[in-house]
C-alpha cells in the first residue's frame, strides 16, 4: 500500500533562475496548484531581465513563496547549494530541485513525493526509464543526455538511467548526510555529483518517469564548457572509484 504523503512533512521546491522573466510566474502558479502545501524558494542570480523583481512581487502576495536575491550569476550548482542551506536552516523536511523553464512538470511532483514516502532517500525524475519521455528536444540534446548517462554508468558503476536529470527530490537527512560542503561542480555535472554522493553515502535512490519538455521561452544556459566539465569530473570520479575498488581487492586478497 502507498505510504501517506502527509507524513513526509514540509516540502520546499527550489527554483534557480537566471533570466526567466517569461517563465517564472507560470511555473510558480502551476506548482502552487499541483502541490498547494509546498513552499517555493526562487534563487535568483540578479537576473538582468528582472526575474528577481517578478519573484519578489509574487512572494509579497503569497506566503508560500520566498525569494533569495543573489549577487550575480554563479552557476546553477551554487544557487542550489545556497537554496539547500536555506531550506535546511528553515526546517523543511523535503527539498526539491525544479527548473523554471517549463522543462519539468509541476504536475508530476506528487510522484516524486510518493516515492520518498514509500522509502526512497533521493528521487530522480528520469527521462530514460519506462514511461519517461522528452518533448521537442533536438536529436543532439538527446544524444548528449543519453551519452552522458551511459558514460556515468560505465565509469561509476551505478544503475541510474538519467544521471544528468535536474528534477530531483531529497529527504532533508539525505542532504545533511552527503557532505554538500565538498561539492564544486557547477553545471550538469552538479546533478551527477549529487546522485553519486547520495549513492556513495549509502542512500536509497529511486528513479521515477518524467516527461521533459523543451523550453518555449528564454534561452538555455547549457554550453560546451558545461558538457566538458561533466566529462572531466565524471571520468576523474570514475578513475578514483576504480582505484579504490582495486585497492579493496588487494587488501582482501
Ligand atoms: N540562479 C541561477 N540559476 C541558473 C543559472 N544557470 C541556470 N539557471 C537556472 O537553472 C535552470 C536550468 O537552466 P537551463 O538554462 O534551462 O539549463 P538546462 O535545463 O540545464 O538546459 P536545457 O536543457 O537546455 O534547458 C533554469 O531555471 C535556469 O534559469 C545560474 O547561474 N544561476
Ligand atoms: Mg532547461
């Protein structure tokens, strides 16, 4: 039988934003409808297009919406780390990562929450498990995403099908137990870093299917550096992991 969602406690959805003025209002509206009891934290990096001001206006009229105004663009990973810290300091029991650009569907968040209630420590929204899908994504992006996950699985020896996915939910104790102060990754790699950390620390990671929709408005912040960072860091973690496996074998032998 499915476990009770209410028992999960308070939920904070963190939305990092950089120039999402065309998206922020509709995504917060959808989230408020889909999971009314959840709180939202917009972590804005002083977007030149005024996203922070729109978020501040939304927060004024809705006590479930909060805004963190950050100094300037420091990358998605840094914004999430600041959001996690704020959420943990403020006593939330569940913390969710959610993009502003419409790629993640707020209506699918209850599935993440149910998986946490059923015993997962971290839940990853996955495009590449049965029932998952992408809408309007160019072939090149599918290739990068699938290739990146394959590379990650091969090096790190993990079963996660969508390692780079960014629609994730955590129990607060999972984040507390992952040594987040050691995270240095900035782009896509941040998502791989989080799931690798969760697995290494012995937490139960579950993937749930999501429909990922290419953004209609605004520009992607994805670039070649982000892909290269992910490739280099994942390979380094993989080499370290394989060495420690070998060292373990020698010790035992
Ligand atoms: N605060 C903050 N948010 C960011 C930064 N870079 C990206 N974001 C936000 O992070 C979310 C994901 O960024 P996207 O540009 O959509 O990048 P992506 O989803 O990895 O790439 P696509 O698949 O092309 O959409 C969006 O809500 C962005 O506004 C940043 O430097 N600071
Ligand atoms: Mg996006």
